[in-house]
């Protein structure tokens, strides 16, 4: 008994996405490495990260994308307004998102429009996002 054409396509599509993601991660690290030491550190620092954290994050699939803005929008949170008024807290949330091992699960939930019902089961920023989406007053980090 063989696999169906749909199953075969899904496997092939997944492999293509993984390859594309690997290329994007490699290109991003190559670009960071091309900067002079000081300039590269400043750029990585502006992301609220360190070089070690960035390299660690690039080990994860889909590390070239940060899903935080999409996740916030799905919960009714204006990501731009939040970032403008809570820069330090936003960097902390972004760093957590960047280093998350559940990126595939997050991407799938966002793509399916199910993030708002599923994120509490896997999102490392879940507690903060729940507080923000409920409008509760939460002390920024």
C-alpha cells in the first residue's frame, strides 16, 4: 500500500519549506557575520538579543520569522502601539518568541486562525499575552 498523492505532496511541501527556511537562516547569519564586530553587536543588541542568543535562535525552524506581531494581532492587541509604549517589555517578549522551540506549532496555529484558542497550551509568552488581551493592568518588564 503506497501513500496518496496528497500525503506525498505534503511531505514534499514540508521539505521545501524546511530547505527554504534553512537558507534564510543561513543568509541571516552570514549577513550578521559580515558586519564588523562592533556594528554587528549593535544591530543584534537593537533586537534585544545577544550574538549567542541569535545563533541559538537560528537553530530553530522558522527562526527567520518572529511571530509575535501576528500573535498579538490575533488577540486584538495593537503590536505597534504596544511596542511604542512598552519598548523594553516588547523586546523581552520578542526575545522569548525568537528563542521559542514551539515555532512550528505557533506558525500552524496562526495559519489556521486558531492561535487565540490554542496559544495557552504552548506559547512561552502566553501569560503576558493573556493579560494584555484581557486589558488587565500589568506591570511592564
